[in-house]
């Protein structure tokens, strides 16, 4: 069998032709350069190389796409209560108490309104509402204990201003988070607006919110100072702790007698 060899037919470039073109281009550029024109100018900027994504199928240029607008980012939402923005009257505060999202993460559902009138003889602040509470504060065992204490004091619930440090029942409150949210500032403003003649705080986690250490005894006497106001303060264990330790109620009673002695 005979083998047939094929050879690539490479054609050498025409050097003379290329040299002639180069000479013509150089001569043209020299002519313009001698005439004082060495640059090309346009009134409007122009892209000489069109990006592929901007070319139409027929090779023409597509209409320019709008550049994305830079939108200023919204300011970060506040993470704590600003004392300067707290309501300045009691009715406005009570409405704020039922809706302010920074008080906790749960929204308005399940919150309990404070009870009583401004200028009461006594204001009582507890840590949280009871788990049984639905329409008013302290309707379960803690509420019955409070009613018994008030009867011993010669008072009724209707005679006092009753409030809680947190707005809804919570079996395990995060008190550190509450303090960082500014709940203490809100409580201090609440007490100042209620303006009672005396103040009882029941629950060791409430005192640190208003600038005091937790009571190490069942009952201690203090003073509440805020915005030039001074109110006599009796601080005691929470109602739940008093239910579990009946002997502590005697300490509360002795503190009350000392506190109210003429």
C-alpha cells in the first residue's frame, strides 16, 4: 500500500506589502504631528470598548443601565430606654408602660397596668406580676398575702399605688438584661410620677434597679432619692419568698412598726 504524505501549505507573509502600509501610516501621523495635531479630543467621554453585557445582538450598544442608587442605611434601633424621653406625667407613663417595646421582648400582650392614684400614702413595687394575673396585678397567692399584710398595716389595696418592676409575669426574669434596657430608669421615673408618701419594694432584684444593694435581711429601711425627691423606703423579700418563709413576715412587721412609729 502506498502512503500519501500531506504537507501544510504555509504562505509566507508579504513583507513588502506590510512595509508599505507601515510607511503610509507613519507618514500620515507625521503630517498631522507637523500640523500641530497630536491628540484626538471629544466633548463627551466615550467608552471605546463596550462591555459584552452592554452589546445588543446586532452589535449596537444597549441603552446604559442605571447605576444602583446608594441608599443611606436607617439608623440603628435603640437598645435601651432613653431617660430623657420618658413620659413626664403619670397617665402618659401608664400608657407608655403598656406599649413600650424596650421594656421586654414580648410586646404588649399580657402586660398588667399599675393600679392606684398619684400621691397615695403608700406605693408598693413588686418584681413581676403573678403567673395567674390576667386583668389586674397580684390575683393569686402572692396577692392574697399582700392583702393580709395591708390589713395588718391598717390599709386596703385601694389605698395604695401598686406597680411591678417588669410589665408581665415571668418565672425567670433576666434582671441583667432588664437593667441594660434601662428598666431601672423607667421604674425611678414611675415612682417619681406616682409621688407616694412612703414606698415599699418587695423583691431583692428591684433595689439594684434604683441604685441600692439587694437586702440581705428580710426587711431593711432605706431612702429613695430621685430628681430632688426623697421618699422613705422599706425594702423586703419578695412575696414568693415570704410565702416560703413565714418567719420572714415577722421581720417585715417589725420594720413596718419602726418605720411608721410617731
